[in-house]
């Protein structure tokens, strides 16, 4: 699958580009890129047109054209939808991508058929906020490498880390490839961007799946429960024994829940 470059410098890919199929757009997390969906696109493309793309400042896309905030990334999505002629789509966002997905649903509800908020944060207590702010400062001082080892421990269970060194190397390479001058400013959105998503007015009203792992301590079940409580009729799924990057560690389990949700809302 070849890359497409949009007018704003976004690099994207379209899988199973059949106009008769519903579309799902996958939005990656901080420091990663569209390749993180490697285990999802094939499974989803059986029945859906699947679009992945690199957020500004990630992968092959250009640096953020303005000061990074959630609304800037929501506008990037709107440009993608317009230039690809998608109309509207199921929007599935992971971690920071889940924050962006909620901002999209708030700013451009007409573009969102349904929403999947995956392993994404919500309101934090003081200790949780201080911990992530410390990691932002570390990244600003010493680059992405300053936090990547601790991130891998948070993101994957110990047995998976030990048994899958190639996967660990791949994810490490993705994080290390980030521009050290750009990365901290986007990382800061994980600290500053949450408050604007809490108790949105008007409320997000589209069908929604909210999912995380019971060992995803930075994006914990209580946060997902709070997100789900703010979206009427949403479906909450807590993945047992999994951490942050369940889509790479246990793709069959992750995909099963995501595909069932997409199938239900597209009936």
C-alpha cells in the first residue's frame, strides 16, 4: 500500500478503497505512527475501507503548522476527510489519538459516524498529573530516548516484552525517530488537553466504544468508565491482563471488540 501526501503535508494510506464500504479512520498515539495499526488494517479491511495517517510531527507527515493543540489535530482530520472524499467515518483513536478523536467529535460531529476511544486518558489526580509532567520535562531535556524504556514497561506486560524483542525494538525505533524539538510540545497535550474533554457541552452523542486494559495504569479503567459515562449509550470494554498497547500484544482480542462494535453501528 503506497502513501498518499495531502495538501497540508499529511501522509496517509487507504486500504480496501471500495466506495461501497463504510470507512474507519485510525488515529495513532503520541510518538508513534500509522504503522502501529499493522495488526488491525488487514482484519478491518475485510469489511471496511480503512484509513491510517501520521499525525503532524509524527512519521512522514510535516511538523505541526501551528502550536500543537487538540483542535489543530482535529482540523488535520477534517482536511483528510475532505481531500479523500470520505464524507463521514468511524473514528478510532488510541491514547493521544483518543483525545483527538473526542475533539473531532466535539468540533466536527457531522464527520463522525461513531467513535472508538482506545486506551485514552481522562481527568487525572494531582499525583498522576505530576508523573506525566515529569516525563514531558525529561523528554524536553534529553529527547524521546529519556522516557522510552519506562514507556515500554508501561505499555506491554513483562512476558510479552521478554518474549518479543523484535516488537520491542520496533516500537523503540518509532519513538526514537521523533524530532526532539517537536516531540515535547506534542507530549504536553497529554497533560494540558484532558481538561477540555471532560464533561463536554454539548455532549458527544454518537455511538461509542470506550476500551482500555485493566493493567493500563496511565489510562486506567476508572478513566475509561468516566469517558463512557459522559457519552450516552456508549459501550465500555476492559481487557483483562493487558496494558497500553493491547493492539500489538493481543491483536485478536483487541480486533474482535473493535470489529464487533463497527459491525453493530453499521448494521
